[in-house]
C-alpha cells in the first residue's frame, strides 16, 4: 500500500472492532487498517464466556470471531496487548502506552464496557471473580474445578447464565440480588418470575432484596455478609453486577460523552473523523425516539457495519431493531425491541409447555418489544410486527389456540 | 472428509475441505465472504444464511423449527434457505454447493 493510502485505526479488538475491520474490507476500502487491542488475543465471541466456553464445551479456537489467518489475508493489522492511552486530535494520532504514535485519518473507538465493581469490602480478594475477558473466564474455570459451592452476586443475565452453567456442572449455586427481583433492569416482573421459577426448579437458590456488605476469606471459604445480617459461604464468588461504558479516552479527548460516547446515525462522534461503535456508545434510536446505550452483540456488529459504510463512503444502513439472546439450561430467551416504558403486557403461554412462552410489550397502541422463551416463532412474528409499527390484536396474542403467524395476515389486511 | 463449495454474493467460488463441525465453521475458518456469524453459531442472528443448490436440498435436509422461524425474518429467504451454523458436515455432504445469501 502506498504511503498516501488513508489509515484507519480501530481502538478495541472485540465484536465491534473486528466487524468494523472486516466490513471495511468487504466494502472495498483499501486503506491501512490497524486494530489496537489491550487483550493479548485476537477478537473472540464474548457470550460463550458465561455459557459454552465456561462449561468447557468449546475450545478457545472455536470462539474466535475469525481465525488469525483471515485477518492476514485481508491485510488487517493487529497490535495486541497494546493500549491506547491518549487521542491527539490535533496531530490525528492514537498514542499507545509504550509511547508509540499511530497516525490516523479515521479513528474508530470500539472500547466496549467494563464490569462495575460494587464498592464492597473484599471485592478484590483472589477468589472473587469478575467475568468479561477470556482470561478471566479461564481463571474462573480453574476455580470451579476445586469448588463445590458458588455464590453469585447479581441476578442479571450474566449472573444467571453463570448460575445455569455451574448447575449443569453439578455445583451448588446461590444468587444474591439487591433488587426485589432478578433481571429488574432488563425485563418485566412477570418474565422475571418465570425465569426465577426455572432457576429454582434447576436447584439454584435465589435471594432477592439482599445487599452484600462484605466478603471475607477464611479456612478455604469465602463468607459473604449482607446488610440484612445473613451470611453465605462458598469456595467461589462471582460478581455479575452490571457494566459501564469505556469512555475515558473519548472524554479526555474532549468528545461529547453522556452515558456513553455520543454518536450520530452514522456512528460519528462530535469529531467528524472519529467514530464510536458498540457497548461504549450512546445513540438516538428513531423508533424509540430517545438516546440509548446497548450492551449486546447485535448493536456492536450493526454499528460496526454502519461506521464502516460511512468511512468507505457507502450509504448508511437504517438503524436496526435491537435484539438479544440468552441461553440458560434448555431455555433460549430471545428478545426484540426495548420494553422500557411499556404500559401493557400480554403473556402468551402454551398449555403443557411450561418452559415455552412469550411476553408482548405495548406502549399505547404500539407493540414495542417481545421476549420469548423457547418460542422462536413468537419472537419472529413479534420482531416483524414491531418493525411494521401496526396495531395488533392483544386478545389473539393471549389465546394459545390462535396460530401466532396469523397476526401477520391481520396486519397486512389492515394496511392494504 | 467433505469438500464444500461456497459461492459468495460477489460470485467468487471457494471450495474448502472439512470433516466435521458446521457449515458456518467451515466458512468462517476459511474467511468465506458474507458469512459473518455474529452470534457464534447459536441460531440467533441469521448472518450465516445460505441457499442450498437444488440438487443438494434433500441431502442437507430441512431447517428445524427455531431455524425456520429465524429464516422467516429475512428478506431473501426461499425454500432452499438454511442457516449454515445449523448444518452439520458429514461425508454424505461431500461435493455440496451452497450460495451465501446476499444481505
Ligand atoms: C459473559 C458475557 C456474556 C454475554 N452474553 C451475551 C449474549 O448472550 N448476547 C449478547 O447479545 N451479548 C452478550 N454479552 C454482551 C456482548 O458481549 C457485548 O455487548 C459485546 O462484546 C460488545 O462488543 P464491543 O466490541 O462493543 O466491546 P467488547 O467486546 O467488550 O470489546 C472491547 C475491547 O476493547 C478493549 N479496549 C478497551 N479500551 C481499550 C484501549 N484504550 N486500548 C485498547 N483496547 C481497549 C477491551 O479490552 C476489549 O477487548 C455478554 C457479555 C459478557 C461479558
Ligand atoms: S451464526 Fe448466528 S444464526 Fe448462524
């Protein structure tokens, strides 16, 4: 490549960073691409860290987003185990921890998020695990091997997935949740109740409304004390207590940051040559008419494609409907749209199939989100109806004798 | 061992050899254009959508119910659509030809 070819530097080698580099090449962008990642390994799928990889069902090679050889074929360069510590916007350079300066024409921030560490005494003890990187997952797997009991702080998706994986490996598992119910931030009370029931059936003990005050170590055990004066003991503690966006670099560079790096519809930050994608961003969603920050693979890869399109001079794809999945035991949870702010919810159950149901969320006349447990058809129909933005007959949704696919006919009929 | 040919949206042909795993893994391992596999193979993203060439449809078989539902969400789905992550490779698929769906 000639010295005058433009250079794109991507900060962060996760889902978003990898997809952005691959998409730039797919779109025919011929400039130089360098991905700087502070982990020592090439980009990998993070979801298996609480599921298949944690259970030892997948090898590390199997969770790589692409084999290393593919990046070489596509002339995508990597600087691994390297951290960008500063963005020099005046000189248009990303400064690495070792002092090296990487000149850029376009810079993409794909820095992801980090686990929130609750300010609890003992949170830094060696047997208290956080789970975000493959390295942390390997450490956790090592600890699981020597443990019979585990305590999980936080009943969010990651906490519950870890609970399910540990149960499947025969460990005794207790989940401690501060809020009055599990999944309080991401799903409705009804859906949370169903998932709570499934975990109880699988033998997980869940305590809600408990605030952990301290973690202490003694005699090979970790003792977790709560403000409610209860005490729990296990060989292993995993904290799944939420995530926060990695925005320090952007803030120090004077870019607009507010609950994530602010980006426009093309994933551009307040500097037109700097883009931001994935967990670290906050972007307006036209369908929900508000600014949102998402922590999911769909958002990371779709925003990566958007930024790549903008950089390569292609049309920007329309903002996608957010979707998310979670696998626990034999249940597959699929969610489309955002349920926050719903004013009505309809549950659809299937007689005789207690682990198969869907929750349909409405705001006024509009269907805004669907969450389905082992019901891919409900998820599919729901996704389509949300995108179409048409009124839907709620009594038909609730009626298990109605073939859910016929909801689509009605919509088509109504609009024609 | 099965030899599998992917025809990409840009018309390029890639033939790869593989004895097990999924068609998606075979494509990703060889950098086949257009198979993004965002969800890593758990039948959630449909970014591994392929069309099986007509003469192979019977041997590859139909999609399962969850896979079929996800396929119905896609624009370019037809009766020969599959998600590559849900197709297991075996010797009987030696010579298989599939087209990567354009998105
Ligand atoms: C255990 C677990 C399970 C999950 N399960 C699901 C799931 O089932 N479904 C789903 O949709 N989502 C799931 N997620 C969320 C999903 O993994 C994230 O939304 C996704 O990884 C976001 O991609 P990203 O590229 O924005 O960030 P990341 O994948 O986090 O990548 C960011 C990378 O940038 C690096 N970095 C940060 N700052 C710098 C710097 N200054 N210099 C160099 N490198 C830097 C980070 O170390 C990291 O490697 C899960 C997450 C975890 C942790
Ligand atoms: S890889 Fe996501 S559905 Fe096949």
